[in-house]
C-alpha cells in the first residue's frame, strides 16, 4: 500500500528503521520465503535487498527477518514474530494516517500545476 502523498518512516539514528520500501520488502519476503525472490519481484538487486534487511534487523530489538543458509535443502528467509508485528503495525499506521489526511491532501494537490 503506497500513498500518493505521504510516506511514513521510523527514524533510527541516521537510518530509517522502516518505511514504505522496507515494508514492501518484508511483505515480498513473507510471500516468497526468499530475499532473492523478493528482490527480483521488487526489481532490486539482492545486495540492496540484503542491505535493507540488515538495516531493519540491526534497528529493532530482535531481527525482523530470519534466514537459512542455502545448500542441498535450499536456503530461505521468513519474517520473525516481531517482523510480522512490525509490518502489521506499520500498515495500520499508514492506513490510519491516509484516512486522516486524504481529503486535505487531495485538495492541496489540486493547486499543483499540471506536469508535462
């Protein structure tokens, strides 16, 4: 769920612990069971996805994503209990904030000059 108008980030020092892109990545990992598959789905490199996961895991009290090393049984990734909780709460915050400001932001956007 990406807003046309607002983007919510939870700052942690100089980084964003979670924001819209990281939330989308968590959803993609939950659906695919894989960081590499989630990265492909989102059109980003595995390195970029891994860096985002690493930032999230280091920002919260416990990791949001757990990984299993590849091999004959394959690797994988899944959200931890905290990962599911953080994603759920983030999406709730997005939904509530969008509902609260939608009318005003739509009116404000009406004052913008047409692009192109």
